[in-house]
C-alpha cells in the first residue's frame, strides 16, 4: 500500500506551532524495523519509507560496541525505548540480566505515570519487548504469536489505530532482521523483506489517516531500528554496518527532505514525551534529547568543511570526516606540539564518529555515544602511527562566553577520556583574557559522559574561555563537544 505525498505532507503537520497546540491533539506512533539498514532501504522498493523521508527528516546514527554492549536487539531496543544508553539501562544482551528498568523505565510507562488518562499501546513480533522492556503500566501490551509474525503485529496495530483511541503506540516488526540472519543484508531476500515491511507501514499510515478524528490530531511518526547487519548476515560486532541505525520522522517542526546528524537513538523516547507535552525531568537522567529541540553546538558548523583522509589508512578514501580548522571564535595552540605523525590527528582535530572509529576499531572509540555530529579529538594513539618527534601537547580554546562577575556559572561539555600514563587532560578557564585556572584534570579513564562544572566567576568578569589541554604520546585519546557556559 502506497500513501500519497499529499497524505504524508498532512501527517507532517504544516500548521504553525501555536495553532497546532491550540487546535490539535498530539499523538505518537513509533515503528521499529528490526535489523534494517538505511542504505538498503534506499536500494529497496520501499515507496512508503521513501515518502516519509521526502516529507520528513532522515537521521543516520551509530551504536556503541563492547565493552558498553554488543550490537544486539536487547541493548538496542532498550536504548530506543528507555531513552538512555546501555551504561545506564544495563542491558548487555538478549537475556536482559541486570536490567535497570525500574530506574529507567520505557517511554510509555513514563507517559502513564505523568498523564495516566492517555492511552498507550505496544505491539511486538519479538516477545521480550512487550514482556520485559515495557512495564505492566502500559495499557495494552501484545506479543504476536509466532505463526502470525509481522502480519499479525500489523493487523493488531492497524485495528488499534483504526478503532481505538491511542495516544502513543510502539510497534516492532521483525522480518527484516530474520532475512538478514538467513540470507545476509546484501541479498535479494533482504530487499524483499524491506519491501514487505514497507507495505505494512503503509497500512499503518493509512489507518492513521483514516481515523475519523484525524483532522483534529497532530501525529509525530518515527521509524527506527535497533542495529544493522553485515552483508553476509548477522550482527553483534563492531563493524560499521552492524553499528548503523537511523531515525526517519515526520511531524511538527520537521523540515521536509532534511537530513540531521545530531540525532541519536535515545532521542526517540525523549521526542515522543516532548510531543505529548510531557516535560522531561532532569532527575530522569535521560540521554535522549527531543528532536524538536536541537541543541546549539559550535562544532556542527564544521560538517560542510570536513575533508577526506590524508595519511589515515583505516578510513575509506571517500569518507568526509576531519578538519583542523576550528569554528569561529575558537583556536588551537600547537606551539608545544611534536612534529611528524599522522596528519589527521596532529593536535586537536574535528571529526565524526564514522571517520574516527574507522581509524582503528575496537579500542573503545565506538563508545563515545554521547557525542553528536562533529566533535573535537586529541588522539595521541593514532597520531603516533607514523614516526613522531617530541610529545603530543595541544590546547583547544573556546570562544568567549558571557558571564556575570561575582556569580556562579556552569561549564557543560560532553567528554570521553581514555587514559594511559603519562598522558593528561586539563580543563582550564580564563576570564577576560587573564591566566587560565584549572577546573578539572583527567588522569584516569572517564567514559562517555556529560560534565557539569560549577564556576565561581571573579567579580567584574564579563567573559570566559575554556581551554582543553591534552598532553601525552603514544597513549590513548580525549574527545569533547557541545561546550557551553551558562549562568
């Protein structure tokens, strides 16, 4: 079933935000396509998914690998559904041993807790999702009997959308993953499975559009996946195809035909909550950020100026992914930097997950999950892969942020520091061009996290700059992004 462009444009919600809020009831539909590769969706006969991409946004993304978690369904779906990464929800495999769903519940349970009058529904072809991940607070949880598989899952969702009055629906379809395991992602059968799931998605979209109350409703529709597949079939490892995930979304605030690089998989849960008007409590400790509320990041402006490899051998020759040119207002001091080494990593560099992790797999670079889009890296390990003289000593300095003298401010940044002596990472702050003062030093592993450091602003100060100095040699690395200072 193919849904027309006019219908999908209507699903995208063209009304201004104020008018939508006043006139329409927000609804959410999350469609999970297990084991689907975005590149193969684009190769397949998938007119409904193609139309969703044309009328909405497409956001390629990437998963972690071990030691955080393997690229398996349990950790992947738990990340999407709870809005936090595996180091919080603690799902490491498909057995869910040690899960922390009481601390980090599924997004439908958060909806029920915040607004119990809303109707929630989860239907899954893979039983552990509705049996284990979604809690009993969810109004309807259905695991489709094996004989019915995705056909039964689709019919139940279509019935719920057509005759029920759900406010938030999650559905998981499994056959694309089944085809990947049986025939490989490079096979014709995998494309055929995508075609089949596309037809089922079309049935769901038609059910939404055919609702008698559709004209007074405001639907956010998101399509996502839990992991990718190798060409030969299978997943769980650290290769790029196994780590590939994506989000396709159509709804309010979404620009038709747009591509986003700042969206990660925990954002699905946060976006659903935000669309329903449920405020995200900082105490929930979510990693997700609503797609409706992109965060400002100076480094994102560099994406259009990224270069292909120079000396690097691990990264594909056509992959855009590094530059040494900082964004406006930022600077890099390499005056104490050694000579030689791999050009891409000489001093602080700006890069992407796709480029950096390909430099050398399975050294935990894949676990910098809280970075979005472009980030800064000081990588002594990769720099030393060619002959060097001297040490790695480079300082990245931020633009000037306004501050109020005598007040308290908060320095926030995303970081991942992997340590090996004698390397060190220093965070320093200077006020109005004065001498930098140390506010944090890294001399032990600090895995991917968001740091928040309280600053005591000197009386009379009006601006502050942050300095990230990395010193070392053939050791490990430090990555930072999304730097800000707020009052």
